[in-house]
């Protein structure tokens, strides 16, 4: 726990500054995190650099640069199409010399890390994104915190056939309820102090998004655990002392971000 303290003390203000600023700073942060996270994932499977991995790195940079220049939603489908086509070209050109596993991992890594992480940008760039974007972190970190506290205090029933055997049913329930409560408080704070005249952001939205986010926070965390168990590693890296690598720290955020984006848009449409 003490090892994690310096990372939290330094990291939390940085996250607040970067997300609050948005724009190029958030794009740069997502790009760097994606590149490091992508390398961690590739090494988890391959234990070494592969030439095909270069396609993932290049398209990660191109993906975020294109989104920043032309818009986060407008050009995504174009870059994704070019990425898949490029992978197929590599499959043909290097046939017999390029293991299919390396291709699958390259494609999976791109969609798992940079693609899902880019939904932070999609939420932040929305008209009311400066308020909704924080629900990504409230859902993820709130659920993680309350799940841990509930699990260590009253956790009794362990999950069966789970990639995270230390997790308990009580911990999961506590994490979801805890995230919902924090979302409720955040929604009240926004409507009461930050934007009293807002009709787009209401307390119920924050609660609903936090609940959905918390559920998928748990899924994201256990999915990362499943990958580590499959590859027989403890952590993806050691970028953050006490936390491990980039994926170890943002495994839940990666999956929560697209859920927040989808639920946010549905709720706005229903208003």
C-alpha cells in the first residue's frame, strides 16, 4: 500500500490537470499511454518485439493524430479500415514467415488499448463532456476502491471459476453501490455548484452511468487478470511503482470509457 502512495499523490493531480485541460494535452496523454500499454500487451504474449507490432504502434500514432486534426468521430472508421487492410497486406506479403498468432495479438492489442482508450476523448469532446468525462474515473476508481474495502471487511463468498479468485460477491456489490453513491454526490455537486442552470446533466444521469460503468469496471479488471494468468505474469509492467504497468493501472478505465460514452448518448437522447 505504501508503495502506491507516491504514484497516487503524483498521478491524481496530473489526471485532473490533463482531463480538465482536454485538447492536445489529453490527446498526447492518451497516445503515450496507448503506446506503452500496447507494448506491455505485446510483450505479455510474445516476450519480444515482433515486426508486425510496428503496424500497431504506427497506427496508434496515426489514429490519435488523425482524430485530433480531423475530429474524434469523423475519421475513426477510415483509420480502422486502413489498419485492417494493412494487416491483411502483411499477412499476404509475409505469408509463411508471419505467425497467425502475432497478427491476432497485433489486431487485438490495437482494439483493446488505443481504440477503447480513445473513448475518453470522445466523451471529453462532447458538448457536455467536461462534466461527463469524470464519470469514467468515478465509475472505475470508485468501484475499485469500494470493492476492495467491502471485500476485505465483509467479503465471504468468493467467485467461482474466476480469473480473479480473490474477488468476492460482496466486494463486487459494494463496488457497484459505492460507485453509484459517488456518482450521485458528483451529479449533485455539478447541478448545484458548477452548472446550476443545466438541463442536460441531471443527478440521475450520473447515477445510471456510474452503475453501468462500475459493472464494466469489474469486467475490465477481470479481463486483464485473465490475460495475465494466460501468460503467467504478475503485472504487465513496472511503470507505476506499486501498481504495475499502464494496463494494470487503467485496465478498468479502458473498458469503462466506451460504456460511459454509449450510456451518456442514450440518456441525452432520452431527455
